C-alpha cells in the first residue's frame, strides 16, 4: 500500500489518533457533526490495510442496515485508494442481523432449527392476541399493543418469561406475566423468535455454551460499535461477552444525543464504559464540520444544564454565522405562515432549494397546523417518519364515527367502524338515537367529545406505549379542527377538502424529493442536517413535553432532544413560539420554553429578553408564570 499518511490525510489530528490507536478498549466521544462515521470507516480500513488484520477478524455493529451498507461502500472506496484488494469484507450489520446469523449456525444446541422463523411486530402482535385468547383475557380491557411493549421491554432488560412473574407488581403486570408465559410457548411451538429473542437467545447461547462463545471471541479480535449510547442492556452484554478475550473494543457515540430511552436505549452504557474497561483510551471529537459557531454555542448552552453524562464543547473553524432567530407569533396559524414566508424570502435571496429547509416539532400532532397552511400556500412538503394528519389510522377511525352521525347510510364509514369494534359501534348507534332529532344543535366539538366518551376510543388507543400516547394526542388535536368548524357538515367538508389536498402533494413529494420542505419530529431528525432549521412550539408543555415535567431523567432527555434539533442546522436556526395556541381543541397561553432561557442573549436575534436564566429549575415541575412573564 501507499504510506499511512495518504490514507489519513483527510482526517484532523485527533481523528488520526483515534484511528491509529488500535489496541485495547477505545471510547470515541463524537459530538454532532464531528465525523464519527468517517472515523469508524477509516479505522476499519486502517486495520485491514496497515495492520494487516484479516477482514473476517473484524466485527462492526451498527443500528441500521443502511448505515452498514454505507460503511461497507466507504471502506471499499478507501481501500481502493491504497491499491488494496479486499478479498472479503468485515462482518458488518445490526446487532439483530448479527445475532440471527449466529443463531442460524449455532442455535441447534438451544433446540432452534436452522430455519426458525423471525416474527416482525405484526406477527408478534398476532401471537400476543392468540395467547390472550388462550387465557380468556379480553383485548378490550388489556391492550395487546401494551402487552407487546411491556414484554419487549422485559426482554431488553434480560428478564425471561419464567423470571418475569417474580418482578410483576399489581394487576396489569401480573396479567402480562401470564400472557408472557403463554406467548413464549406459542413462539416455541412455532419454532419462531421475535426481534428481542434474537438478542436474548444469543446471550443464552454464550452463557450456556462456553466453547461457542470462545470461538467467536477468538475470531473477532477487533470489535467496533457505532451509536453506543443507543445500546440496550442486551446489546451491551453481547458486546461485553464478545470483547472479553482481546479487549480490542472500540465504541463510538455521544451521550448528548441519546434520545431513544423509550426504545430501551441506555446512555449509561457509554457513561460506564470507563468502569467496564479501566485502561480505556478516550478521544473527544469536538471539531464540528456542519454548523456555525453561534449554533454550536446555543446547543452547548442548552445541553450543559444536564448533569448525568459528559458534555463535549464543540467548535468549528467556520464563521461565527448568523444569530439564532427567536420569534414570537400570535398563534399556530401565524407560526406556519411565518415559516412559509421565511422560506420564500431565503430562497429568493440565495437561490436555495426547498430541500435545504426542515421544520422540526416535538409531537406528531403539531404537524396538522403546518400541513394545512403548506397546502394552502402550494409549497411542496414531505413528512418524514409519519403520514399526513388525516391519513393517520386513529384520525380516520374517529372521522368514520362522525360521518356516521351525519349520514348513517355511509357504508364505507360503517365498514371501518365495524372493524374498530362492534361493541363501540353499538355505543355510537345509541348516541345517534339519542341526539339525531337535534343533531344540528350540537357543536362539532361537543359531538366529538361525546362519541369519544361513549365509545371509549381513547382508552382503546391507550396501550401504555409512547406510540399509543402519540395516537391519543393526534385524536385530541382533531378537537382543534372541531373548535374551528363548529358545524359538523362544515367540519366534514373542510376535512374532505384538506384530505384531497394531501394526495397530490404527497405524490409530488415522493417523485421530487429534492424540491420539498421536510417536516418531521425531532426524534426523526437525528443523523440528518439542513441549511435552515425551524424548531416550532418552543413552549412549556410542548417542548419540553408535559410528560417529562415530573422526572429529572426525562427532562434531561428532552434537553438532549433539543440539542439534537439545534445541531441539525448548518447555517440558520429559527426557534418559534406563540402567545396563544389552539392545541387539543383548547386555546392556551403557555409559558415560553425553558430551553430558550438557556441560550445566551448575545446569540439571539429577538425582541424578547431571555435574561432570567434561573426562571426554570429542572428540579421543579411547577413554575410561577407571573414571575417568568415579568422577568
């Protein structure tokens, strides 16, 4: 090969060191936009071309198949520059795909046939329902979705179906314990594993068959793990078992970007890495290649309030950049119109593209007001990680109920309502019989609340998961539309017009993704970057979310989510809030988000003074609104 410097020329000094130190445990703390994927791929290429490590002795674990494929291509391209012919590729993939390969090969010692089935979420849910049916547990009272989420969480915490009854407390967990046992029997009978079992069975294999574990420990002399802050207890244990022989484990991550605790991710795995490996070498990647210094300073001001994990101080050799624009609007409609106007102005000034812009929000329900104004303006957009508001299943369900009140002969709505549950449909018919003679006298909001109450639809959605809570929020946001259109006929007409508006825009977004504005939740934005970013709804209760107010750990995760949102912006960042917001059908005057008070005034372009940084105490859940507003 050519000399080492030619391979590493594109790396900065600290990146080069992180690549060249190959022996022993390595912790690479990589801030947002600091080139962590680059370091990981260069490290693999360096091991192969410079250290002459056979590719089959290298294991690289990622969190998405897309990330694995991209890394493989990058490694191949890097090795081509060194005139190195790659006979084989390193073992690369997600934890789940890696475990599936091991179990296909070795699982027979656990009684698993090589052709065992892997159940996706839909399959697993069907098996949960079958288990509940076998136990005569009605799905109307105990949500199969909630049971599935609880069992998944237990498996990620390494609690088997035999062990779970020991931890069960209260009626719900005791019910789940029974279902868990029956569910596992069904999986065993069908020679099937769910996704969590892929990890759990691999751990069982390593614990019971030491010769098999030793074989893989010998094979994988070098282990690299991306996004280590997102590992759950099962993934953490697998990596520890595999690295226990050579100790050549390199993990890359950033605790400040750990935002997936609801999926079982535990940022403490990266915090505790030093305890697990006392002779660890740590490299801090703090040079940012994405954002201006003002944006980085704003992100640091927010995240530095966290106390449970290390904080990197990011810097860039780019210009200081424009100040952060904090903008107060009258309501959510003005907020959306302001964003549309700003996009048009910026494009006209710099000849930019629509794909340069992203609008980020805390909850999916917030997309409704934005979508409706984008449709009216004709500005193309696309939703990432979700579907349009009126295309969401829970919204279509509730609309079918309302349409049946207006027109009981609507066969399409009737068919949908029957699928939701004949018992709930019977309750709806009772409502119709009671009010049909005076239907015109009932406001839409009153009708909506009445059918939600009588049918118990919100309880039906409340499965104990974050997904279920998000669906409930979407239905509650439909109340905002009902508030604006008090006449049921006018409400349904407006919905139909907006629904028809979605279809062409969504097709346009799919066929021409380069020319659409991106709308997404903050969780969906991780790993992406945009020239200009708008973070909307910067109000207490929205962001940080009201569910985080009573738990300091959840509040710290909200801060990490804000940090992720800010660091998506390359050149320009807008933070917007409203004096009054119609949300869940209620007009409210929310306090300004505490995250705005964290950002130094010197970084902000705003008429509002956020000088009182102590107005919010993260240890306190209730704040004095009058003191804050008078600050």
